[in-house]
């Protein structure tokens, strides 16, 4: 997909989403400025409706559906945030929603999905399994499927973060993005590189679940086991043939692998110094910036805080460890 097509898709999504999603603010961070030597701008998707950037892609896809697809409702697969986004979008559109999730998903995130009116189906112990099951169910039932990342409309919706950043802070030297299935990276990086080819895109992956990172290194999508990680929003496998794989290969300039200890430390830092509650996937991007030391000294840097949906139990664990 050419960058111009991503840019145009994002701009159409921005028009479609106006009034349906929150234009989230950007916050400075004196502490991260001090640690990195950069001018750091935090994009606060942790205060998005549903508590995650995932709403953007889900809402864009749901709003783009025709009357026939809306009538039957939609099917989705998610570890939590995407499911909540789809459920919220369907509630707003007045259509039914069924979400397939892996066993062992965060109870608090599942409670949120149910609160938005969706029906939950348990399927397998990994996101790839639940995605396959959901796609098969959608195909057999003749229903629309809303992918967490493997969809042009979803990528376009996520990319509206980049469109907002361009207006809010202007030209950036680098942007730090948490990397899971690649929808966020594809949309944001695709849009921003279309308007600023010199931008450096830094993808941050948890060492315990770095499937996209390892797949990009191998040159093909791999089926890998993941260890438990605080960054559960980026954990799990990648759907075979995902359109995000070639986009990530083209758009990502640097990768940073982050340990669980560093994710926890970054989460505590954002809570203590920024007074913001974020989930592990958001802390992952912050930890990625810290990990790079002063590589970006004097540069204009954005960090996407992609979500704020952390369970009380996980938060207690992190703070207790600290």
C-alpha cells in the first residue's frame, strides 16, 4: 500500500470519526525530557473513550459498513481493548456485536466489553486462535468481521492519531509506538511518513512477546509462543497474510526490545511524575524511549500512550514490586 493511499485513508477516517472519538491532548514531560535530552510529547490515548486507541480503528470500520452488514451485526476477536472498541462502536451504531477472546484474558477488560453490550465467546489460549475462530464464524454466518489490525479501515482509524499529532505539535524527528499486530504502527507511521519522510519510527516490543519483531527479522510471519507480559495489549501472534506485515517492514526504522522490569518502571514513572494511569502497552513505548538513552537529545519526539486499561490486580503487582 503506497503512503499516499494510507494518508488519504486516514484523512477520510478523520472526517468519519469526527464527533465519535475524542481528539486526545498532548502532554509534555519534564522528567522524560531530562532523561532523554529530547523534547518529549505524550499523546494521551489512555484517556480515549474506552481507554484505548483501539476505538479509532473499530469505529472507523463499523461506521464504514453498508446497511446489509449493519443489519446482521459484526464479529470481532480481541484480548480486550479492540473488543471494547468494537462493542462501543456497535452500541453507538445500534447493531449487535459478538467478540471472541482467548481464555485467560483480563477480567476487567472482559467486563468492559460486556458493559458495552457485546456477547463474549471464549476461543483458544492465544489471539491468533481467537481470530481464526472469529473469522470462521463470521464467514459461516455471513457477518462482517472487524479485525484488530488486518484491515485497511482499521489501519486508517488508528492513523488518525498521526493526523492529530501533525496539527498539535508539527514536525517530529521521531515517534515511539508500541508494536503488536502492527495496526497502530502502520496507520500512524504511514500517515506521518507521507507528510514527513524524514520521521524516524521507533517500534517498541516486549521481550516476552515480540512476534512481529521476530517475524520482521525472519522475513515471514512466524508462529511463536509468548511468555506473560505486562504489555498484554501487544501480546500474541499475527494473522497469516496480514497487510500490516509488509507495512511494518517498510515503515519502521528502529526496534527496541524491552524487559518486564523496564515496562513496570516506566508505568510507575508515568503514574508518579505525570499522574496518569496507563496500561503496560503504553508504558512499553515510554520504556523504549528511556532505553535509547540520549540518542534523541535536542530532538522533537512523540510517544503514544496507547491505553489506560490496567487492572487493579496488575497495578498492585507493579507497585508492590517497585
